C-alpha cells in the first residue's frame, strides 16, 4: 500500500496544530494506513506566512485541502480510508 501524503501547515506554539497532527497520526494508526506526514511551519517562509497567516492548522491530504483549524476524527477516518483504498 502506498502511503497517504499529509501536509500540515502550522505555527510555533499552536495547540490546535498539535491536536490536528495527533488526530491524523492516531486515526492512521488505528486504520493501519501508512501516513507520510510533512509538518510545515508557515513562519519560516514569508509567502506561506502571508498565504496561511492565522489559518492554521491547514491540512492537505494527497495535496488536496482537507481540514482547516481542526481535524475531525470521523471525517479524517473517512478521508484516509478513501485515499488508502485508492493507493491499493
């Protein structure tokens, strides 16, 4: 099975970001889905800071927008299952 790509745009000291990452990891682990997680701090890049600003966490799954501000575990499970099935 090919890993599901996840990109989480974050900022330093962002509790919602930590929660989003934890939820993605937990759901992927529970579902047996290999998650290729990339965490990007928007403060390290002026263009990203301007694009995302306070709109973090912002989550892409397989390069498509999936979540903003929080990751709902039920929705994450559904999206990860669908993407995991597509990679078989």
